[in-house]
C-alpha cells in the first residue's frame, strides 16, 4: 500500500512537470519598492502582472546579508474567481541569492517553486525563475540607526527637586532631524513560468 502511494505521488509530480512543459511559457514583470529595517535585511514588496493575461502576482521578498546573500519569499497570485465559482489562490515560494553590483544596485535571482502541499502532495517543484534589480532612489536615506548614549549617568543628573536634567558640560542627545525614508529604493523584476 505504501509503495502504491509513493508511486502515485511520483507520477503526480511527473504529470505536473510534463503538463508545465506542454503549456506555453508565461512571463511577466513589474515594479515595487523595498524597505531596509536593518543594514543586512531588506524587504521587497512588488506587483508583477502577467504579460498575456490580467493575472497579477504580489511578491514579498526578504533579502538577507550584505554583498552576497540569500533571498527568500513568496509570489502569490491575486485570487481569481473562475466561471464555475471556484477561487484560484496560488502561492509560489521564491528562493535564491543576491549580489551587490559595482554601481550599488543589487541583482536578485530566485527560483520559483510550487509547494505541492497546496494540492495534497509533498515536495517542491521548480516551475519558473525571477530576476530583479534593487536600486536606491537618489537622495533617499537608507538605514540610519540612532545610537544610545554610552553612559546615561554622564548625560543626566538629578536637580534639587528630584527632576532629571542634563549635567553641566555633558553631551546632549539630539534626535536626528531627518528620518530615514521608509522606502529608500525601487525594485524592478521579470519572471517566467515554464
């Protein structure tokens, strides 16, 4: 019985792969923005519509590491209602790498993987590829940490009434007048489903 189940799962994966090869390739692309909450982490949000249809894929990526690093995320088809009333809600996983180019742009390359658990199976099948570029908006500020004082006792003291005040001659902490841009850059990408 276990053997039959294993064979049926393998045949389901092979059937899916052969079906993907028999259908014409789907392509698309678009743009979005990225946030950089930490120096070695960027979060990409983008809408990448298909070229041949009205289908739109929402992409969310985590770009980890500086220089050369990993990329993980998802590419989710916006739910569509088929004529029979069935809702299609496909989610693809994205896994790959990124590299910082000489001009400061970041090249992102990821495999598009279909998780067969959505259909009751097991495993991941590569069904496409995505390639994109992250580039900063000119004049936008990226990650800008605010450093805490090294020793608060040097900065604050109590006056006669018990209130905390700045000690004479102590450095005064000043909040930055310009906050970092929450979206310091843009992302453009193309994808292909085999």
